[in-house]
């Protein structure tokens, strides 16, 4: 176990016998680093109720491990999803990954309690050390939620509902300055540019999804990405989900919701919007409905208090939206070790079509060098 200070600020919820959780700073606390260290004693210490026993009911490996447990309490049983870095060998190979676990903890502690209009999984506890980050949340499957699949697409009405959720997130932090979130480091751009170093090798390897020939040019794509990052319009700056694709969604009684908050960062709101709309719709539906969805997104921003007079006919806004399709490059170059082949093929085709429809590379290359940007 890691032995250092753990900070957590749970959401306003109750557990067990009606104990209401409040802000706690737990000095010299230890967090489990492997699954077998998740014991009744540890759960009791963080939840503030007596946990008699813990039964593991499932495990979902990934960038972070999700452990599903049933905890026996004094007055019955409760099912939890415990998410964290429980693969020491993986962390040893990629030590920077701990930062992602910590970032999701910070989201649930610092951002989630103040969000209005956005529904999130209930978090019972979240804390991190320098070597670990853990969120104890509700088991969504246990109450009948269904999870999104990138291979599939959604109907327009459901994508519209998801756009409303993103608008609620963005409106809360519209116009935010990085100084307001000193704990939130800006690593997204560099992470993508690092992955671009192997772009040619990946996209030109056997059994890769079809993309237009000009989208196979590592040097050109890299240059366009760098200019895109330099030229983000600060007018649309907000806190982002950062990875809003269907694989990071669930349906709660049919309504779309977002999960997996490991990639939050400050950037252009249209990163989330363009990335989500393109990945969630068929190519045909995206072509037919994208601007209507943008209009709806802007109307929901106004509902949540954004005072800018934002219109989809505004040339700056249209440019920012089109540039933001570049978020889909991550799927075009995604190795099968990171995402299943069928997901990569489905998503890469949607983003390649959007990049080509809107002539995004030519658009970015034609822009003047920015005087100010995010």
C-alpha cells in the first residue's frame, strides 16, 4: 500500500445507516495497490460504516481496473464499483498513468459536487496518494444501466440528449482560466503528439481501417495538429470531459450519461462536442443533423447561464467546430492493444469522413498564425 496523505471530498450522499459523508483529510493513510488489499477493514475506514465482508463479483481490466464487489453491511448488502490502478506491472511500465487515476479522483472531489444539470455515477469516496488514485462508486450495472459501445451508433434524439449533458458541464466552467484549476495540468496535446511519432507505422500496418491517402501522412497531420493546438479560440474555453465517445457512456433508463473522467482538461468546448457527435452518429446522420445539434447545444449553454451570443452561423464558431474533428485522429492511429479492432475500424471511418467532409486539414493550414489562443 502507498503510505501518504489522502484527500477526499465525497458528494453529498448517505450510506448504510444514514451516515452523511463530509469533507475528510486522512493523513498517513494507505490505499490498496492490488485487488487483494481491498478488505472489509479498508472499506470500513473510508466509508465510515461497518463492513462485515467483501465479495468480489467481477473485474474489468483496462487503463484503470474496475473491481465489482458486494459489501455486507450492518443493515444489508451494497454493491460497489471500485476503480483504480490495481495492476502494479502495468504501472511500472507506464508510471505516468497514475496521473490519470488521480485526475478522475480530483474530478469527483472538486468538480462533480458543483455540477448542475449533469447526471453522474454516485461516488461514495474518492482519494489519491502519489502512487494511486481510487474512486468508490455505485455499480451502475446493478441498477440496470447499459453501457455504450463504439461499434454501434445512436439515434439522433439520444445524441441530442448527450449534447445537453456536455453543455451542462461546459457551462459550469465557461471561460475558465487554467489558473483557477492549478491542480489540473495540461498534458493532452503532448500526449497526442507523442503518439503521432508512430503514426505512419500504425496506419500503414496490415488490417487497418481505410482512410483517405492524405490522412496517412504523418508529417502533415503532425503539423496540422500543432497548428490546431496553437489556434484554439479562447472564446470557447471550458473544462472538458476530454474523451467523450460511446465507450465512455452509459444509459440510465434510456438517457445517455458520461463516465470515465480520466482525461479532463481545459480546452475548446468543441473538442468534446465534435468528438462526441461524430463518434456517436452514422456518417449520414452526422452530415444531416450536425448543425441542428450545434444549435441545440448553444441553446442549452444559454439555459445554463452562458451569456455570449453564440450562433452556429458565426464563422469563428464554425471554424472551431470543424477544427475539433482532429480529436478523432486518436482513433485513426489507435493500436489494437489499446482498443479492440472492431471499435477502431468503426470509429476511424466516422472521423475520417468528417475530416474529409469539412476539409479540415486545408482549413487549419489556411488559418493565420494566432495572436492569442488557449
